[in-house]
C-alpha cells in the first residue's frame, strides 16, 4: 500500500507487539489513517534510540515573577517535569516504544483509554512542555487577529470564553488540566460522512482532562493549557486555585503562542483533509481494479499479531 | 405538551416525597474540631500544612457539599431529574472529601500521645496474619500510596463480611466504600499534594515514610474491634 511503502517506520513499527494481546490492535486498525499520518511526519527512524530531553521554559525561571515564583518553576520544571521525562526514558528504553516521537508514545500507550504504563509519564512530559510555552513574561491581555475572531465566533465573546476556560480549570476534580483546543470536525470517523464539510465545522472548544490525559488522545489540536495539579500553584497560592487561574489568564498567557498554534492546527486540518480525500480516491480506484485490495491490506498489516 | 410535563413533574415529586425527601430538615455539615493543635504533629507534618488542610481544604469540601445538598433538595422537590443526576459528581467529590478528611484527622495523633505506636490487640494480630508483619503492611501502603496517579487516598480497610484486611487506593475524594460496599476504613492516608507539598514538595515517598510517626493506631484498633468483636 502506498502509505506503508512511503513510511519505512511503519514496517518496523512496534505497535503490533504491544497491541497484539490487548485492545491496542484495534486502536491501530480503527485509527490507521491517523496514526500513519502522524508517523510519516513525526516518527524518527527506529534505529536511533533517542532519549527525550527536558527542554527548559523559553524564559528564565524567575521571569514570570511575581505571578509565578522562581521557587514554583524550580520545583515544577526542575523536579516534576524532569521526573516525568526521566521516568519515561527509563520506562521505554529498549522497548518497542523507544525511538518513537513523544506524541506517538502518548497515542499508542493511551491504548483507547485502557492505558499502558508509559502513558502517564509520556503525556505529562508533553503537557508540561506545552504549558511552559503557553506562558510568557508580560503575558495576558487579549488575543487579536484570526484567533480573536474564532473565539468570538465560537464562544460569543472573549469574556464568555474567559469564564468558560476559568470554570473548566476550577471545576476539574482533583489533578488535571484545562485546555483550549481546535477541533477539526471529522464526522467520517465512525462511518458517518459529513456531507458538506466547511470551515464552520472546525471549532474552538474548552475541555478539561484528569491527571495526565491530554486532548491529543481525542485527536484535537491543543492551543492553550493550564496545569491545575496542586503542585502548579500550591507554593504561590496554596488552596486558592481560582486566584491562580485568574492570574494565569490576566498576566501569563502567551496569546502569540496560542495564535501560532492555531495556524499550525488549521494547516494540519487542511492537510489531513487533502490526504483523506486522496486516500478515498485511491481506495475507490483500487476497489474497482481489485475487489480484494482492502482485505489484503488489513491482513498483511495484522498478520504478526494474529498468528497466535 | 404542557399538560404532560405537569403530570411528569407531579409524579416525580410525589415519588420523591414518598421516599422521605423534601424541604424539611435538611441537615448541613460543619467542620469538626481537631483533637490536637495544628503544630502538634511536627516534625512529621508541619503546622502550616495542618492549618490549611483543615481550615481551608476540609472547610471547602463541607461548604460545597452543603451547597450541593441544598441544590439536590430543591431539585428533588421540583422533580427535576436531570439536575438531580447532574449533582451527583459534586456530591461524591465534596461529600467524599468531608467523609475522608473526618476519618483522616482521627487517624493522626501527636507522637507524644501515642502517635506511631504499633497496633496491639486483635488488629495487631490481624495485620500479621494478612500482611506477614506490621512493617510489610507499611511497605505495601507506602508503595501503593506513592503510585496513586494525581490525587487520591491509600487505605487500610476491613472487608467486614469475610473479616479480611485489605489495602486499597481511591482516586480524588472517592471514599473507600466506592471500592466495595462492605469495606470499612480503618486508616486513610491523604496523598493529595496539598497534604504534603509545603513541606515535602515533589517527594511524596518521604511524606509517606514520616506520616507513620503520627498514625493513631489506637483509633484504627477500636474501629476494628467494634466490627470484629
Ligand atoms: Fe504540573
Ligand atoms: Fe486533603
């Protein structure tokens, strides 16, 4: 098949080994297109046994004071984030996940909600990097341009968005995250085909997630996040989570980062639409020329794990 | 349409009243006092942590639990089924927070008042029987408590039907009973970050190691003896 041939990583792709005896295999088949698309673009060759690195925030650790203390960043980045990265590296060293992109490790180990051990560390490693880059010294205020337009279109006004985001962040029971995401509406996921796809299908949404879970596992494009684990605010705000959330929105959010991510998310959605169109056309052509084409494809992909 | 919804409302209201709900006599909850000073558990747990934990965290669970109960009462009175169902999350979380913390305070006592003294009597024997030794139980609870993802609790519970001791963990503020209807909590350890962060930062295992110095085994033993006379 075209996708597999163009993607040598897929041939040695370790997911089957992991998924063979678990629902992971279904994950792969069901979301084949999605995973392959990601792998083609992001996965590194399996021969390089890369360790994930702890990237520092894009500003000095005291640069967010007085809104977020140096002390908080020293622990939050220097200890918590570091531990997630180190534990992840230890956990996957020499396993089939070794060498995948962080996003792929997250998707594979999420395993449709029946999570495999590396998921928490992988997702937390990713979430924290994304969180640091969601902030900047002298942040806050109001976004502009496309982003503001979309916010107004999808929430009614910037103020309504603010209150929805704050409410999601303050009502997440226990530890977790609140997110602003770009959701490319893909109605064709479960056999349903959107008859008239248009730009209006692609919406901004506010969601919250428990513990390590992030919106990548729902195939949304995250644009902004706030960490509402207690460790994120306890040294500066103790139990006052709502104050932390307000200060984050008023003084710390980097709307430039969010705007930049929105452009990427839009481009990605378009790219995937094109790719999906092309795949559909090819499948149709193949079905015309060879009725068994699709069947063969699935068989050859799954044979290793189905020989038990 | 209007008539139908009126009938539905009436039916539901009557149904609810017949099982004893209604506006009268809604019980609200208040913050229980601690039997020791905030600083009395030092150095295992700092006075600052204890004060915030009791006055702010526990109080907030109680405030929100009372609020949710009041809304529930109104929803039931109105026969508003969807609100009744919607409130379950807040009731479980805040009610659970109240239940769990109430037990937690009783599970602790200053070291000079018996905190950390190993359990004697029937609970001591039962621990040896079920876990091999007292030290083995502590090790097991430390390991399971450290492994809780995010916020939650680690428990020593009694399965009262079979008189069996169990170690369980629960997420967020889920009380032990969510893991089994016949489970009675003997000892619960709060592993939310608010329980240790100001003192132990990211090192939860150190908090778990030290908390045993202020555990009130006398209380756990009394609960056990009452259930297994
Ligand atoms: Fe965090
Ligand atoms: Fe607590």
